[in-house]
C-alpha cells in the first residue's frame, strides 16, 4: 500500500463510483487533466464505456466494471483513495418509476457499503456524496435553502423513491462525518447538463436538442410552467472539487448548481431559437408520458449563498453557451 497522500502534494488518488456516467466521466476528465490517478467503479447499468473511451489508454486511469454492492475489493479501493466521488445510483425519472425497489436498495445500500468500507480502512479520504435537489420534494419556495423543511406528499406510487433514497444517503454521510470524523461533503445537485448526457431516462435538455435538430416536435411534459435551474457539468465538477478540498465543507450539505430559473416552455423556445428550428412545441400529459399521474415539482431554484461562502469561484457557462455547445456536438458527432 502506498504512503497516504497529504494536502499540499501535487497529485491525488481519485476513486469515482459511477464514473462511466454523465457526471462521473467529467470528474474523471477533470482529475486526469490535473495529473491525478483515477480509479472508476461502474456496473454500466446507466453509464457507458463510450463515456470513458477517451481515457482508456491514459496511464493514470483504471476502470473496473463492477457494482459497488458486489465489489469484493471495495475496502482496498477505499484505502487507496485520497478522494472519493460517490456518484453511483439509479437515476432518471423513467428508470426511477420503472424500478422503484432497485432505486431504494441500490442507492441506500451502495452508499452504506462504501462508507463502511472507508471507515473500516482507518483512512480519512475526502468524500463527495452526490445528492439531489429532488430531496426538497414539492416545496414551492422561491429558493431552496439547505436548512429549509422538506415537503413530501404521501403517494401510492414510487414518485418520491429517488428523493427518499438520496435523503437516506445524506443522513448516512452526515452520521459518519459527525460520529467518526470522516471528511464528507453532501452536494445537492440541481439539474446538471452538458456533453455525454442522454435523454434515454427522461433528461429534458438532450431530448429537446435532439428533437429540435431533427425537426421533430419538442415534447413538454405537463403544462410547461414548472421551472428548473440548469448548470453545466464542467462547472459542477469544478465546484465539487473546490468543496471537497475545503475543510469547512466537511460535514455540510451544500447546494451545487446555477440559480438562473427558467420554465420548461421557455427552455423549449430557447432551444428552438438557438437551433434555428421550426419544430412545434407539444404538451404531453404526465399520465401519457410516465404511465401514471406524476407529481412534479413546480419550482427548483437553489440558494447558493452557502456554496459561495465555501468556494471562490462561480459557474462560467451560461445556459445559452451550453445549449449551443451541445448542438454543435450533436451536429458534428463530437463526444
């Protein structure tokens, strides 16, 4: 076993669970560019080898196709890592609704097993636990603050299973931090977008862009009045890096994203304009889209005061810049 990394040295050992996914692959790219060594664990249930293709021949990169719940060497990886990004999870609205039991079992048990492995190793890596703005539930406040009450409605459907699983992950992370001194920051991510994101599981931006460029109708679920705040994945990764390295972040829950709010209808109009597309906008009832009466979140805008107290940078990508970049990539086939 190598001597543990200490702050101030030039390179780190980075473990990324779910590293073949959309956000995870950008974490990989970010750290390899810094000269770090990166180990990815991913069962490829949602992630793709294609996302990792640019890094497979990099001398500092290693990949193992394995489920965190089944990885027999998780203890060894945890002891090797100077920083861990735990991104492995069942994600996407359509998949969450289709696999409700797996959402709860995988997301909660995977986090618990990882934290138990870290604790057993006696080493204290920096840990970023990826949570979600979904934990705020049906809260309709103008801004979502980390300390506010969370609002869930009882339903017989599995609508809130993902949010509940992420809330359980947060509680596990904070418990390990408070009781055992682990250096954990919980990042509540708000609608991350960017290269390598796909629309297969209900992601709205890649879906709209693909429809606009193909001249197909842009399908808005519900009435389109629901708002979201989108942040480019390249900014998200930068912010997560800064949070992880700041000791003041450890033991904290922090919103991560951009605070510009836009309705889904306005997003569709913006995509049409930037793509110079004549595609119509059509509205699809939730029951038709998801097979059930889906309870959507009416607003989703983060309060970022806490984030900016902890990091010394702000997002660089505007929504227009990201959308334009994604359109160019789709048209040219750039990964």
